[in-house]
């Protein structure tokens, strides 16, 4: 099992959470709603309370890639807390979501006056750098191993046992393009690996649906043995 630091919201004590709730605006959004846009000049941050959010970027050639998935408790747009600049990616709800929206100046005041908020922000920034380093280091690994690691991570983060007992269903609608974006590879390569695993009975797929039937096989694919 992957050991992850507590997300931003979970790292705060009750008084810090109450202060953020007073300073922020609470917003509820439906699934598939874009609410921050790549290239825009804005300075607010988001704390995700419930739901899942896709971090997506679009190239000059028009290719749209999924860069990351953020879950409950995570801080998004965190660079606005330390620097002013245009958004490097868009945020799109993967599910219905409840979030806190607050301006960078308000957040900075809280971080200066509340050490717990500053520490949780520092942890988030450190985790983002670590994720980027791991992604760069892993790019030399074969795609099947990287895809297996990704699916195992998704099972751990947002999977749930299938009612018929045949495996773990990943609770997010992810396309093969999404998986390819997360792995920095092509859709064709991802499709070929998934087709092989389907034929071996390790997974089942539907339209943006994925059921992992053999965690053990994926672990051997990911880590050897």
C-alpha cells in the first residue's frame, strides 16, 4: 500500500479549518464542470472537501491531457499562494464536488497568522514536487509496469469492491486518453496493454469504466515477482 501524506484539509487542526471556512466561499459543482481555466490570470485557491477533480492541460496543437487527479481534502491552485501568474492548467470536476474558494491574499494572511496552515501548505508544495520527480524518474519504465502502478493507485484511492465480488471497481470515469495523459504515453499504447490484460482476465473495461479483477497480477506486473 502506498503511504501518502495527509491531504491539506486533514493536516489542519479544527481551529485552522474553522478559520478557513470563515474566510472562504463554499461552492457545490456538478460533474464535468470546468471552473479554473488554463492561461487565465486569477489568484484564488481551492480546497476540495468532497469529490474528485481532474487537472488538465491543452497544448498549442490542441491536445488535451490529464495531468493529475485530486481527491477529497486536497489543495488546488496552490501556486497562487506563493506567486502570481497565469494558470498552467485547467480544473474540471470528475464527479460532483464541494469545495472552498478563497483568494490568495486571504489565504496568505491565514498562513502568516496560523503556523498549521503554513505547514500544511508547505507539505502540499513538497508533495507536488515529489510527484513531479517520481513522474520524471518513472518515464523510463515500461508502460505496462507504469500502467499497473497507476491502476493499483486508483484502486487504493478511489476503488471499491464490486457488488458481485469479482474485483475492485475504480470509481471515476476515465478514458484511455486520460490514462495515457497520466502516463505521458500514447493512447494506442495504453489500449494495447489494456486489451492484453482484458484477454488474460485481469481487468474488465466499459465506456469510461474499469474493474480490476486481479490486484495480484497487477502487483507482479508493477513490481516484479
